C-alpha cells in the first residue's frame, strides 16, 4: 500500500516541477499589487475544485487579505456582482474546455479585471482566451481510470496555498496580522501565549 502513496508523491512532485517559475512570480507580484491597492483576489471553480477554492479564500482572509470564491455555475446568475474593477480573478479548470468556465471568462473579459487561468492543458479554448496562464503537467490522476479529479485538485491546492503564502511574504505580513484574526481555538491559545 505504501507504494501507492510513493507513486502519488512522484506524480505530484513532477507536476509541481513543471511550474513556470517566472510566470508564478509575476502572478505573486500582480496578486500583491491587487491586495495592496484595496482590491481582492477571486477564485472560481466548480465540482471538486470548490473546496480547494474555499481553502485558498480561508487562508487569505485569515491573514487579513481580501479574497472571495465565485462559483462558476452561479456566477452568471447574479453572483458576478462580487467582481469589481481592479480585482484579480483566477479560474480553475483542468481541461480548459469546461463550458461553464469558458462562458464565465467571456463575460469577465468585458470587465476591468486581471484574469488568470490555472489549468493542466497547454492548448485549450481558455489558454487561447486568457493570456495569463499557470499551466501544469500531470500524467496520472492516481485513480484506477486516470479520470477522477484526484491529483489535479491536490496540486491546485498546493499551488493556490503557495500563491497565498508568497503574497503574504511579499507584503511583509507579521504574526500580529495573523493573530488579530485568530482569537479562538488552539491557534488562538498558542498565539495568545506570545508566539
């Protein structure tokens, strides 16, 4: 059984190493400017990417940085109202061909937002339409049929958490910025003891 996890770690490692570091640094810089200028980073996904997006938003706001989740399906039913001029919007789609994501992206192009794509396909409808792309390689999802969103969602989580941590670092956030948003629970107790 351990061999399964070893194989998974190799897949994830290879995918992470396919990251274009120059593009990722630019993403961090633009995300930092977005927050510093009083705007927010919005992540949009559907299906199994929903909890991944929510985790990113939770990490951002716990550090006092404005972020929001826009469900790709409900966006065109009024939820796009959360998107304001100057925001950064990140769309998650493994294939770059998800019809709902394409539909949303075409509406967002009419707004003054900084749009980014997080995907695993270098050539797709969305990589042609969104110039800012984080494209990762992935050979296997880790399930019996290589079709379930398993490794791809795990990698999306790692990349988005990395984005959050690097924006926080670039902005020079201190433990006090984190402490004021965590008065309760075990973390609150640890922080109140002077970490």
